[in-house]
C-alpha cells in the first residue's frame, strides 16, 4: 500500500489557519491575563469564577497552539 496515504489517513488532524490560531491564542491569553489582574477576596464566589476563567484561558491557549498550522504555506510566486 501507499505509505503516504496510510500516514495521512492515520495522522490527519484538523488545523486552523494562521489567523484563526492567533485569534484563539489571543483570547486564551486575555482570559488568563484578566484572571491574574482582577483582584478578588479569597473565599468568595468571584474568586472561584476567576480561577475557573484562568484555567479555561490556559486550555484555550493550548488548543490554539495544538491546532496551529505546522508547516509554512507554500509561496505561489516561486
């Protein structure tokens, strides 16, 4: 069998475009930054929500990094 076809079949995964990946990573970074900057008291519901938003920000940031395009797009001029 064709090895390229088999590797593409098993190794294929969804990829975002460059601008989509940058947007997802920026949103995740903003969520993380806001959870660090906004002050709250420790034993409150607002603090719990702040921690949850921070964790979700890290997860969104990691998703953007994981689904970013791995290879540079081929230049059509060359």
